[in-house]
C-alpha cells in the first residue's frame, strides 16, 4: 500500500485563536496558544520556510469575518502570508486563480460551517483532484476545523440531532472529500453530546472507525493511518469491527438501535491511534517532583 506523504490536521472546532491572551492567567494562556495550541501545531508542521496559508471559507455563512479571525490568529504566531480563498460556488472552484494559489501554498485551512457545502462545491472538481495529488505527494498540509474536519473523510455525517441520534434514520450520511478512508469524523463532540450520533454511523458501517473530536482538540493524521491527539480536550475513537448484535438493519425508521461490543478509546494530547492495526498507544507521561 502506498501511504500519502502529507499530513492532515482535523480539529473539533472552537480552537484557541489567541483571543484570551490578555485575560485570566496570562502565562497559561500564552503556553496553550504559542506552544501547545492547535494553530501552532499546524504552523510547525509546515517545514519549508515561511508558511503560505490559504483559508477556505466555503462552509461558512460569514466568510470574510471568519477569514479575518484566522489571519489575526496566524499573525500572532508570526505567520503573515495568509490568503483567503472565497470560494462560494462550483464555478469559483474552477477559477484558474484558485488553482494557481493552491499550487503555490503549503497549507490549506478549511473553516467550519456547513460540511455539505464543502462536499457539494468541491466534489468532482479539478481543485479537489489537485488537492489530493499534493496531499499524496506531501507538498501541502491540509487542516480543517468543525465542518472542515468532517468533510475530510470518505464517509461524512451531514445532519443528525444529537438528542434523537439513538433512533434509526436520524443520522444522515453522505460522501466527503475522501482524503481519509474508512473513518467517520464528528466534531464539537463533548459539548454537543454527539456520542450516539457517531455510534449510529459506525453501527451502519462497522468497517469504519469513528473519530469524535472535542472542541479545541484535534488529531494530526500521519501517512494516512496514524492519529496523534493534540489540543486541550479529548478524542474519542469508536471501533465497530467487533460488533456482534446489531439491529440497525432490521428495525423500522425511528426505532432505537441496539449494538453489542462496540469498542471505545479516549485519547488526550500525545496519544496515538493506528487506524490499520486499531491499536492505541498512550503518550509518555512525565511526573515532575513537587518542590
């Protein structure tokens, strides 16, 4: 198997953009943003000189405001070469200007919003083909937050009320950008109570691995199959390979599902999960002596 040489960074949304540096405990805020933060991880992964970042706000209903927020955040990290790809339609995605800018940058950042806008606007385009080629070759880092993370996988949740997600048919699934195979990503996972949503998606496709990303939390995807947790919260892995009883094919729509022997892992910063072997490796914990 040929692994992609590039990196993906999938983020659960609401990542620290350095807006609280003057509030609360200043040194703690500085450490979280400048050394451990999601955006710092993204900039650090771009190794070739001055990063050229392009923010794609296709998913957002307020694209200009969102783009400016990312420009301000990246500027705090010393990254001044940040552009805004204001792609709103499939016609926009086909513009030579954006294809040229894609070929010139070394980091793409998909913002949050509505993931169905990302898949429906970029699906089947030359832009997506070129993005995949650069990812496979390792010449671009692709990051996405919230909707931008959910759209990365081949299977994508696009709708599903968390309060009803235990009922068959309440979780809607379609095809994403296909940068990651055999996974299903959900975001804002803890805050919006989306465990049942992801569990139903995995129950319907037990060969896929569910990845639930908390806010200000993400995973770095290395070589297409190794996940490293980053950020301040938790990553939940839902593995359906060993599911035994599963009633989802036999019940009527609107009825509650039941699933036996679903496997769950909870990851925090530094933990690693291998999508191929389905193995979890905890981060090395260093305990400092108290004074």
